[in-house]
């Protein structure tokens, strides 16, 4: 009996010892190589396995994910094979364009997966063949077709819309600001009791919405919790345009007096004064624009507030050189609206200036890398008076204000029944 117990113990020890040799406890060692190629939808890189740990390698490869500190296991993975100690290369495909990624090499053995250093890369911008818009939220109110301000904040994940709207408690048309929170799909709004013309330009500086109206500049808190700070800016603007660079706001065109519609000015927030920058080759009104890499791009529009023909001209002003270049749209556009996505400028415009019942919607993208324009198909109809009336972007998402100012109106209140639509860029 004693001999049997001793044999059993010896056999158990042998089994445990044999099993222990099957368990790997040392991870491989791997480093991430340099990024070798980046396109709109792929990233190529490599890695080097310097040690397989205490068991054979099961696989090696690359992983890419979009958030710093994110879980690599949730990223886009490409496997380069079983692999041996040494270097390997691979291409990550199926990525989103114009997106920041964090790339790591990995190596796996029986102990688990080890990752190399993080290498940042950003995919380049791509021009889609078409865009599919879907309704994000309905909006009701007044003057959504009349030179409204519309801007997105990536920091706040919110859309801001400025218009002139009737405050029903007093029956007066005041400046009005919407904030749509994309995270919880909620809407907040605030009336600013100033009486001004319709045109509103909106920029967001340091998470503060700033509305450049026809006669006033109003600076709001991001949560619309209190009244804005309002300053009279001394000009008479209408159908003007605006863009921002390095936290500063630039306003161009749209002089209601018909005298200074060619001017580019900077609004000095410290002194509440205008600073002259340059004069456009010709006046501009109702012309959308953006600043990309130190250049202001102004698209189409007409020369004055009314009574002048739509234009196909694109003016490009270089702040560094104080020079202008001129390019052309495929067709003349009476009103234009823009949104910047990387080095691309998306543009919506109205071809026909004769009335709201025949806007003839036009849509496309201007590539600032080679100064070319590409028309894009969209699923939004321009039947009757339907059209786009404002546009902005957050990341790879385009947002537009869309509706029919003639037919989609409440009969008694005359409130317009519009919507904010969203399209995702691949």
C-alpha cells in the first residue's frame, strides 16, 4: 500500500512537471517600425520581433485605433503571418479618410500579446463620389433661409445656429441662438434682445460662440446659461462671410452701403475694433468661404446685396504673401455655403437667383491641394423650394440646414419646418 502511494505521488509530480512546461509565461518582445505609406484608407508600417518569449510565435502584425489610450484589441488589425524573430511589414486597410490613427506592431505567443511603441499617423482626405444625408433633428423657427450662422464645435460635440427669430413673449424679432448637443441629442436656445438685420455669421473661438451680426458682435457662453456680451461693431453688414484662423475671426464682403463689400477685415476681440487686412479684386456678397493653411477661399456669390448677377469666381487670398489667385467653379452660384474637412472645402450653392421656388441646388468639393473642383451627387432634393441654407463640419461628418421656405411653413404661426441633416464622409 505504501509503495502504491509513493508511486502515485511520483506520477502526480511528473504530470504536474510536464504540464508546467506547457504553460508560457513570458511575452514576446516587439518594436514598431516607421510609417512607410499613408493613403486615404490605408497605412503601411512594420515591426521587429526581438524575442519570441518562452514559446513559439503564433502571429505577428499591426493594429490601428483612433483614440489615445484606446484598447488595441478593439482596433483594426492586420496579421502578417506566424512570423519568426526579425522584421515584418504589413498594410492596414479599410480605414477612414482624414482620421488620426495610432499604430502598434504586435506579437503573440502562448503567454499572450505584446505591443510595440505607438506611432501616430493620419489618413489623407478623400473625395467621395456621393453623399447620403439623413435627418438629424427637425428645427422650427424663422428666417432659416436668410443668411443664418451655422457652426460645429468638435470640443463641445455641438452644433450652433444663429438666426433672427420672433420672441413670442414680447413679439419682437431678436437675435437667437440654438445649441444642439450631439452627445445627448438635446436642444438649448437663447434670445439675445437686440434688434438687428437678418444676416448672422457665427464662429466658435475657445468654445465660445461669437455671432457677427449686421451691426453687433455677440459673444455667448457655450452652454447658453446667461446673456451674451454685445458690442456694436460700427459697420452695416448684410450677406457677409466669415472664417477663422489661429483663434481670430476674419469677415469679408457684404457691406449694406454698397461701398466696402470688397474688404477683408479682422475683428479684434481685445479692443472690439476692426483691422483692415486686404481688398478683394471685386465686391462679394452671399459668398461662403474658409481658411485653409493660411489662405482664404471665397466662392461664387454676387457682387452686391442685390441686383447683381451670380458669379463662378473663386478668390484665394494668401495672408503670408498678401496676394490673390483666381479660379473658377463649373457654374455661377448666387449663394454659397461651405464647410472645411481637412484640406477639402465642401460647397453647396444655388444656381438660380430668381426666387425661392427654383433654387437648383449645386454640390461639390474644392481640393485646396491642387485647386480643382469636383461635383458630388447627394440625395437631397431641390424640388420646389427645397435647398441647403447653411453647412458646417465636425470631423468627417457634414451637417446642413435643409428645408423649403415656401411650402414647409406652419399656416398660422408662419414658422418654418426645417431640419438639420447629417452625412458621413467615408
